C-alpha cells in the first residue's frame, strides 16, 4: 500500500487502515477479512443498498480482503496495492457468482499467478491482474478504452465496510456516486492525487456515499451507449470513507487499458 502517504488505500489487511470507495449498508454477518500481505486495509461501500443476486455477476471477492471484477473468465482485475508484486501465487482465493458470500452456490477458485502493474510504486498505476486456475462461468466486465464515459454517475459495489472503521459485509452492497473533476479533486488532495492515472467520484457537499476498507480493487462502472456495463475505475484510496469534501479516488481504467490488455495476454487471457 502507499505507506508514504497520510491517506490510505481501501484494503483490509492487519496493521494499517485503508480506505474503500464504497460505503454500503451493513449485512447480517460481519466476517473479518484475512490479513493482506501488502499490509493495507480494504473498505466497503458506504451509503449503499444490498445488490440482488445476479445483478453484478462479474463481481469477485478476494481472500486478502479486496474486491475485483472478472476481466476474463479466468482473470480478475483488481488494485496493485492489493497484491504483493508479480509472479507465481497460489495463496489467493476468488469467490464469485454470489451476492451473499455465505451462499452455498458460491464459486471459489484459487490463483495461479499475479501480475502487478509494471512500475507500480504506490502512487498511480494502481491495477493488477490475478490469473485463476480455472475459468469462472460468469459474465465478464469490459473495460473503458477511452475517457468518453468518465463523467456523470457511476455505480460502485463491494463487500467492504459500510462505514469508516466498520465491519466487512456478508452481502454485496451497491451505490451511485457522481464524477468529481480533477481540479476539484486536487483541491481536496493536492499532490497526493495523480491526474491522468486517477479519477475521483463522490458526493462532495454531503458525503455519505463512498467505497471503504475492503472495497479496494473493486470496479467503478457505468452503462455504455449500448447499455452494457463498462468499467471506468478501480477502487484505490481516499481520506476516510464518505467524508464531505473528500471524494473516493479510483485508478482510471482507460489510461491503462492497453497495458491491461497486454498483461492479460501475457497471462493467457
């Protein structure tokens, strides 16, 4: 995670508090995430509501306490700060196919390899791919290849905390957050923001809706012109969760689309 920052990522590992971009309502159960080798803490969605089973079939929960989305049937797109470098890795379990993590129909698949964004140093470039040992039979989430849809309202979802300092959730939460332009976001975060690498979203005036610890790596998405979901962001970091004047910060997917495609090819996706 970004240990040199006073602002934290939204993962859930022991030893640090991370921010998540989504804040959803609490679920009935509060299962604690496993420690994250990166030492970060992941957040959940704040100010959200429960997602229906099958509503976002591309959503994945990762065992280190992060979220992710199916880029391919056997590749998960998540945040770089959720993983510990690149290479062979069989320690991660991806849970998919369910909104309720305790659903008996949950599909659990182990990782085989991780590819962290080349050059990632904790500032910008916050993406990574996880190769799975077998495909998951769920729809994938296509990524934005340009910035045409980097505006308007976005959907966020995750199993992270439903409030700052809250518990991880059993049920997938969803929420809607409005785009915040770079100039406005830079006023909130100064040089900690990396314009071009990052896109911001949240309710500036009131706060109350955001990702949070445990949501790191999950997608921020919206409908494209054909009515299909398109991923425009990856939950990255923020100051607290859902605070007024402190929007969530997401990795800007369109900036890295070519690199993500190349990396997926190297993983065999």
